């Protein structure tokens, strides 16, 4: 394994590649998952473009996004990543409905923050979620992120920004 592959107690996080396109297209098309995220449901074409961007970010930025699988079953349960957003680096998490509510978000979040601060050398991470995504907000708070502000986009979606700095992590 390399420094980009992260292992937690229950999960394996592997950098996203084009080989992940089919399973991520299914996740990106699932309204139960994506309607809670900033951009909502993606078409197959939009999903494929995002997967290509995910793969390219690793070589360009030195960080990126991971697929998340359960170590015990090797089942794909979602994605987590670090992406450029709102002038900084944003943490993104999305899990299949069957994996939600099992504490995977905080488990992934802690691993990704450790990578961000200790491996990638980043100083601050933000996370953006929909105002109505209360479970997502609780998950962010469980690994130390704090609410900074909220706003409404032109499309009417109310969003909330969370953040954590390296000096506050731990």
C-alpha cells in the first residue's frame, strides 16, 4: 500500500481512478445520497467527468478523493475526498443509504484530516453541506469541525460551511 491508501478500524480508503466510474455513477445518480450534497444528483456524463477530475487531482494537487469500502466485506459504501472549493480545500463525504448512520463519516473524517494535515501539509479544511442535512452536520462535528456560516445559493439551496484548522485538530 502507499501513503494515499488509508486504513481505519473498519474501512479502506483507496484513491479514485477511472476504474471506479461504474460504481461512482450509481452513487452519483442516487437521489437518496446526492440530494443532501451541494450539487445534487449527477448524470452519467457528469459523473464520469467528476471521476476523471478526481483521478487528476492526485497528481496535480497531491491530495484527492477516495472510494470507501468495508474491510470485512470489501463492499463499496461511498466516497470521501479533499477538493478545492470556496477558495480552500473542502472535505466531501457521501455514503450509500445502507451505510449511513453507522459512524463511517466520523471514521473517514478523522482519517482524511490526519492525511490532510500530516501528509498533504494543509492548514485548514472546510466542509459544505445542505442546511437540511442534519446527520451530515452532526458527523462533521464529531470529528472536530465547527460551523462558520450559512448562505443560500441562487438555486435556493441553503448551505452551511464548517471548518477546522490544523492547530485545532486532534
